[in-house]
C-alpha cells in the first residue's frame, strides 16, 4: 500500500514538472528574435578585387588599419585559403538550420536573462584556424568561425585527436553558450581545484538550461564512451580527489591535469588512457547539479554564489556503480 502511494506521489511530481516545463517552453516560443546573418566568409572571397577598397571600408572590423592591402589580397588569392573557403561553403551553403538553432538559443537567453542584451547580428567568417577564438560574443555582435566546424575528420585539421572532436557542427551552440557565460559567471575568487571545478560546473549547468535538447556528451565535447566512463568511475574519481587532498590545493598543475583540454586526465594510474581530459569539469558539473537539486535557489543565484559555498551545500556524494 505504501509503495503504491509513494509511486503515485512520484508520478504526480513527474507530471507536474512536465507541465511546468511545457508552460515555460510556450513562453519561450513566444519571444521574438530576429537575427541578421552576415556571411562575411562569402563577402571576402566573392567580392571582386576591383571593389576591395570599398569592402575594406564597409568591414573595417576585419581589416586592421596597420596592415597593408596586399596582406589581405594575397590571402584572398591564396589557393589554400580559397580551397578552405570552398570547403566551408560545401558544409554551410545553407546556414538556415544553424540560424534557427541560434534563434532558439537566444530565446532561451532572453527568457532566463531578460536584462541581458543579445546580439542582433551574426557574422560568419574564416579565421585561419584560430581555435582560441572560434566564437566571439558581444552585446551587439556574434562572430562564428565556420572553418573550425567542418567535422573532426576534415583533411585540414592537423590537430591532436582529442582536439578534433571540438570541431564538429554540434559544437557551435555549446561554444556560443561558453562565450556568453563569461558575461554572467564571475571568475572564481580562488585557484583551488574545487573552485575551478565548480566554476566550469556552472558553465555546464548553464548549457543544461540554455540547450535543453542537446546531449550531455555534446555539451562537454566528449565521446559517448568517455561520458559513460565518467559515469561508471565517478565515485572512484571523487575518492581519488579526496584521498590525495586535492580539492583545496592551488597547484596550477592540477588545472592542467584535470581541467584543461587534454587527451586524457592525469591520475598517474593505469586508468589514465581510458579517461577523457577535463574530468574535473565533469565532476564540477555533477556538484552543481547536486547543489541545485538540494537547494531552492534560482539560476541567477547559482551563478553568483561562491564555489566553496556551492560545494559545501551540494551534498555531493557519488554512489559506486
């Protein structure tokens, strides 16, 4: 009898939650977003060189004054860059699907951050493989380097394998959220490992909210296998951090071992080769999710709350599978 009552209560809570989400989505769908898409990648390579000066004046943002015309003209003429441009057009000749995803993302941002300005214009470009600036997000402009989203197997990508998976089409929206997050998530006050983990855990939770239809492995740029590895080994990872006294350690080497992009995380054990890089980010994500489940706080409160407080109130304690 008590089991039946408990099941009914759980079922009622589930349907209430679904109903609330449905109502929220209705409100989000009604938010107007009108994006202007500017294909500067096309403009640069398709504008006749006889009109170069006019193009340079119209798009001065992309033509720093200290560089001579010949620098840009040689790039436009370069067979390598023209081939890169051709590959970008093959992949993104129709940008409408990406635009629709961006508009849905901006509706989510406007709903969750009504006082935050969102860009009115999206400019696509070819950035000469500048993977440090795949996406640039400002109040008025969003820049997306399409040459860095051609797919991990593309012949132009001479990067380590672990890095290539971040060049998938599926990484555009998560990268936009990452760029946006710097506007709403304060930097951690400390350099301890737990502060770093929770900081990036906030970013991952933000992706949960703003990209509700994305798979977790795409949000964090893992393979499905690496995500499953983290789930299976979660309690062992956590016990390792505790036993080694790493949580409040400020050694910068810990960031390189567990937070920064890498082919694998460095526990200095046999399991290293099976692990993904950035397991500290994944653990931080679980801590933040545990905090939100166990505390009645808003998204805005979460993002502003100190990492140490989040950890202490998260009641995070992974179970061994």
